[in-house]
């Protein structure tokens, strides 16, 4: 279930809303859990992505010793 992040315009504190895409598309109106305000602005967060170059990737991806042609180079 997606997590939607908000910042309250009244108390300036961040909050999260867990709602299905269907619920969100129907216009879910969250209230601030800190002050009860309905004046929330949705924010965008940074997400982490697996790149495939870590130690658990089974050797896929470009590492520090990658040769020519690796990763488009």
C-alpha cells in the first residue's frame, strides 16, 4: 500500500497517510495527526532503489574495476 507524505500548513509537522491507490484517487482528505488541521500539502520523498551493483547482486552491474563498455561507458 503506498505511503503519501504531507506537511501541515498550520503546525509545519510532517505526517504520512497509508491508503490504496483507489482510496487516494477517490479523494481521501487526511487530517494532521498533530493538530487536526485539514490544511495539508502533499510532499514528494526520495526513494531508495537497488542498483544491482551491491554484494548481494551476484556480480551484476558495474563495479570499481569494470572494463570498457560497462554501463554504457
